[in-house]
């Protein structure tokens, strides 16, 4: 396990605390629409942290040519229709570039600043000079008003964000619980909230800059090479 990360519940748990069986149950939300609205039809996509293919599969169905990367072999076993690569994002070097690179799942908020720098460097290394990087950020208020619970996307289960506690150097330890009628999973992870200015400085260090915001809540942005 990565330091500060933990997962509980049935089935395999990945190094960042994700439960493979849990993610196999989660439905896709608006991610494919966000991608389709930001990149050309039929583009080549590098999806970093693809998991079980929750987003991968609808992108493939829309005609995108996807290379899906994850550090968990158990996750990648669930991916269909895409080229798969096993490895940590921050050290990835495929020796090729893509029309677009996708860094979702708020991975840009990883608690380890060096890992985040490595992830953004991997994004820049793999995006074509005329391409773009699509990044998912935390929604405003992500660490406020806890504990709270919501009905999970698609219904039938509950997501409880139990706490977000400071652990030093601007990093927080976050614990989330997913409650289904037949199983319960938890994930504990490290997150570093970023102001818009901190986010843009992190991009600049990787020779990237914000091109435009893609969603009303500001959670998805399109960045381009400098």
C-alpha cells in the first residue's frame, strides 16, 4: 500500500486503497461527455488511472482510440477494447504522444507533491504539442461539512464521506465509505487541496497551462502545452 492509503471490503484492494469489486459496480457519470466536448472525434487518448474501465469503455464505444494505464493488474483485467499498460503514472514513459491525455479521479490532488509533479510531467511527456490534457479537480467544498452522505450515482447505494483531517504540510487524510445492501467498502487516502493559483503553478512547472474550464463547477479543465 502507498503510505497513508488503505482500503477495506471484499475483493482485491489496490495500492491506493481502491477496491476492484467496488469500482466494478460504479456507473459512469459525465466524463465521456466532457472528453467528447474537448477533443476531436476519433482522437487518440491516454487515460491515466483507468481502473476497471468505467470511463474507458464508453470512450471506446464513441470511437476514441484509448491506451489505458493503471498500476493494478486486477483493475486492468476488467478493461475491454483498449490497449492496456500496467505501471505507476508518475514514472510512465511510453515513448509516444497522444492527441489527449486524461488525468481523472482527482489524482492531481495526491498528497505527495513529488508524485503529483511526476504525474503532470507524464501528462506533458505524452501529449502532442497540438494536443491537450484533461484534468479533474476537487469540487469546491470537498473537505467541508463532514461527515455527509449522498446517494451514489445510479442509486442503490450510499456514499459517506466520513472525515478529512489535516496530517501536516497542507495534506489531509480522507476516509470515504460505500454502503451497498450486500457489502461495505472504505477507502482512506491522502489529498492536498489546491487553490486555483497553486493548481496553475503546478501546471506551469510541467510546461502546461489552463486553456479553458470545461464544467460549470470547475472540476474539469483543459490544459495545453506551453
